[in-house]
């Protein structure tokens, strides 16, 4: 299987309950003393796209191999999409929708 | 009282505190503006953070530092402290060997520079000797390549002391002030924790480990006064040039102090201060430099952990330990304490030292990257890995000083005020 590079979305109590209610709690991993994280995978192509679309983001090549420093509003939108689609593999669609809508994307509801 | 600094030499203090005298000394001098880096280094030289340096290095010192990791007189030194200048600036400001000039900052007088030597030095050699690479991806190498083509060497005298802005004001102490504070506290052994981070529990345990190691065979508390500590931890935060994604300095200083304010360390065994220094990310060589600064602050011990002051994959995790171990004890005026990583072990259900716990396969490492990611998401971490009060301080600092983020953003870089200013004399 091709290597993937996660965007880690950390889950608070409120979101955990929301994911449990939606039957999505099994998408979560536990890290650092029981903290819950949604590791949204990106293929190499999706990773490069994300880094291009969001230049403030960085790829941590040295340690975690994850995409970091995405602003909270971007991660919130990715979370919203994971919940809507009930799966983690959303980044291709996410990038497409953002490219199409531009900044208006942040105010749109995920269909 | 004479204070002894690094190299076993008297602590350098080249400051004219009397404004009238300072005005007399600078009268008639040619003036030249100093960059922010040069201004902070003038401040550090003047107060003795870089003792026994009395000024910017001359060629012989730079060469000895690069080739032998020592000053021309044999004193241990690992990073060149240089004042770069272009030919045009030399001509425009009329800089000449043997003459003094007045350096200004914010258009106000800062320091007298007795220019003893104007010299060149191959920047690629300097970069390779200090950083072990010539790749300009390394931020220290990039800084070296960005130096202008000539260097000025000579003594510095601070004529106008910096004004430190809030919230940093209580945290800036000169080496002399550090030593006076240690005396007042009655600390016999003081261990440095070098940081440019907001503390998670892994950092907290590194400090506790280092404290216990430094305290060594001393009694638990003073024999004379029960309940009075006789050793301490000094968190000395590095405040200097920032890169996007770094923690903002305000969050670093306030959260480190928060560990004491919220009782994770006793009031009388923990102290937070700051030192102006632009990180070079020189890994092991920077570790040596940090040990020099902290010896000048009057500390007896210095903790060195994993990946000390490194960047990317340029240095091995414990390369700083090996370099420090190779230095003869009589050349290093502080005792290094080498600590291994602290991790969360789900099997033990606690934060533990990687060198003690046998559940290797279960360890969850305190990745700084992960902690940053948690903070960006504004999710309050479990108190086992990050203290709730510290989280609140981070979020508060983000609002007050970080334009909404605890991390350096382009907006912070453009708008944040420097930690110090130089006011009219």
C-alpha cells in the first residue's frame, strides 16, 4: 500500500460524543495518554496539493511525516467533511472543492 | 565584588549607566545604525552574557573558534560573534581601524564600538566549521552566507541600556542580577533548562530530573531553615529572531513561569528568565555556546537533552552530549547534566524516562509537532501530558500577543514589537 501522510485533527470531548453518536468513533486513534485524534490521510499527491493550497502548512519530514500548521478553520472544515462522508479519505475532494470555491468554501456547508 | 565568568575570567561588564557620562563619551563620534541582531549582541556583550568577550571578534578569534573551538587565547568558544559590514557602509559611515564609532538602534545611541580591525573571512569555511555543512537550507548556514563581506572587530561599551517591554520586563536579568538573585535565594546549585518551547510534561520531567541530578549529595533542604530550598532550576528562555511556526516568545516565557505560579515547582526552587540570542541551530556547537552563557549567569549545572539546539537531520540526537563529554572539564565552567527523553508509557500509566522503563514498544513520545498540532486545534490536552493552567496561559498569550495564534505567523512577524527598545539618551 502506498505511504500516506496524515493531517492530525485532535478531538475534544464534544466532538468525541458527536463522532460516537454518528458511529464514527472507530475512526479515532489514541495517542499521548488517551488523547483522541483523527488522522486524515493524504497520498503524496494530495500532500503536495495541500501544501500548495495552504502555504502556511508544513510537512514534517523529519519526525512525524505529517502535515502540520494548517490553521484551525481549515482543520475544522476537514473534520466537517469526514463527519459528512463518514470516512477519512476526503482530502482529494476537499482540495477540489476549495479550488473551485476559493475563500467562499469556508462559509459553505458541505453537501 | 568581582564575579568570575566563563574561562575563569572576571565577568565582563561594559556599560556606562550614568547618562551624563555616556553623553560625554559619545560626543563627536561618527554614528552608524546597528541591525537588530547586532544590537542584541551589543547588549549581550555589554552585560557580560558573552564573557570573556569584550566586543565583536577579530580575525584571530574567529579563526580559532572555527578551527579549534576556542578563542585565540585558548578559552573554549564555539560560535563566532561577528559584526558584519559592507564596503559601502564602511565608506558611507567613514569606519576606520583605530577609531570609535557610535552604534545606534531605533535612531538612538546604543554602544561605542572601538573598531580595532576590519577583516574578511571565507563565509563558506565559517559555515562548514561551525555547522558541519555548507547547505544553505540550514538556518545557521543561511545566516552566515547572509553576512556582508567584511567584519569589524573590537570592544563594545553599552551607553544606553535597553528598555524591555511587557510582558518580558520581569524576566530580563543581567548576569550580575542573576547572580544576586541566586544569592538572595540561597541556591548553592543551579541547573539551567535551555528552552524555546512552551512546556509539556516531558519538559517538566526533564527539569525535575536535572534538578535532582544537580542537587546530588546535598541535603534535601537547608539544615538551618527547614523548608528552604538550596538548589534551583533556572529556565532561561532564548528570545530572538523567530521563524514562522515557532512559539511566540511571550507564550514561552509566561508558560514557563506558569509552572511555578501553579505549583508544579515550588516557589523557591524555580525561576524563569530570558537571554537575547538568535538561535543558530548549531546543535552540539550551540550546546557549548549555551553552556558558556549559563556559566556567565552564575549557574553551576546545565541540562542537555535530546536534539539540543539542532535542526532537521543535521545532527544526531545525542551529538551535543558527545561533544560536551569530549571537552576537558577544566575548560567547561559548568557541569553538564545529560538527560534522556521522557515519554508517556501507557503500561505504567505515567510519564517516565525512556532509560528506565522497559515497555519500549508501548511508549508514546512527546513530539513537539504533535503538541503544536493539539494547541492549534485548541483541544485541552490531558493533564498528564500538558498542564491545564499552562494551556490556558498559551491561549491567553495567543489572544494578547499572538494575533490569535500561539505560533509565529506572518502577521506576528510584521506587527509584533521587539522585546526591547532603545530610548533617547
